């Protein structure tokens, strides 16, 4: 592995998302069928109480031209560019490891609310760094927070998708462009946040 597995987050230096791509995202967000959420229900247990999580109501590729732009302008090792939108009216986007990537780069268009934060967790009895993709850690009562970061809108934030993470306080719904990458060695990074020993 030629990257640092214990890097939690960092800022990626790159030009802003171009207008045509931002417009495409806004158009797609406006077309989301809110009924879909009924098919994607996920319940979380927090302090012994069950609550519906703020799952993705949209998770879709943004097109070959978006991928081409990202590979030219952010990093040639990016292999997927997707729109993610969460269900408004829910507080927690459930804790998980990422499905298809080791790291993701998040570009937020709407952050979901002023108190939003991304929290990394260790699951009781497990290592911090997880090799399994797509863990859904629905029971917060067996998770210990280990770090939290606030992602600002319209910057590129690298997140370690191999450590369980979730987003809290997103009642307004969150819309973001998500770039998948596994080899981060070519990224121009600043503001690195590491796992505390
Ligand atoms: Fe994630």
C-alpha cells in the first residue's frame, strides 16, 4: 500500500467544480422521486431508541464526462463520480464503511444543516481500520466516537472510507458529489487529520 491508512481526512487542492457539472447535480436533485425513500429505509439504534436514518435517496453516476473532468482536474486515479443525496427530515446518516473505495473525496453542495459533523467510530471489540466494505453499523450503542470533522461546502474533503463513519445533524438533507479513489499518493493534500494513537 502506498498511502497512509491512518489518515482520517484532508483537504484536496483542486479548482472548483465547473458550472456545467454543478448545474447537472442541481437538476438531478430537483428530479429525485421522494417516494424512493420508502424502499431504502434503514433503522439506527441510538441510546436504545430506534430511529430511521437519513439514507441516500439518490446515489447515481454523474456521467463519463464528469469522470473525465475529475481525472483531468483533480486526480487521474479517480475512478467514479456520483451524486449522493440524503433524505431530509432525518438526523443521522448511518455509520458505515464505504462500498467500493478506500477513500472518497466529498464536494458538498448542501451540507444538511448548520450543526452537521462527520464522526469516525471504532466498533466495540473490532479494529479501527476495517477490511470489509459496506459495513452498516446500525447500532450506535456499540460504537465509540474517535474523531469528528466538519466538512465545509464547496471544498474537496478526502475521507478514509475504511474506518466506520457517519454524519450527524443533517435534517435539511445533504447533497454532494462523491469521487472514489483508492490510491491517494498523487493528490495534493493539506490540513491532514490523523487517527490519534
Ligand atoms: Fe462514507
